[in-house]
C-alpha cells in the first residue's frame, strides 16, 4: 500500500465532510485523515495518487499534492 498526501483548501467542517465523502469512494482506500488546520489530507491504501487528486478536485476545492510530487509508480 502507499500513502498519498494532498494539500486541500478546507475552510470549515462542511468542506471537510465534502472532501471526506468524495475520497471515501476511492478504490483501495484503507484510511483517510483530514487535518483542517493544515489543509492536509492523508490517504492510505492501494490507491492511485492521480485518482485521489481527481476526487479531491471534484469537490470544487483547490487541491494539489503536498509540496513534493508523488514518486513514480
């Protein structure tokens, strides 16, 4: 499994719930942690980083990989 860390603009609990709901649908997800203060979303499991990012962006939030890009597969 791998860990994907995203930087997502989360302003409130509503935003956080929206992001969690969307990311919970990612195939292979084992755990999901959202740190609203840092805007840090950590996804663990047998997931595709691009799919995780796409799901996060689907919520309408500004999302990107946490400062460093993910390692190649």
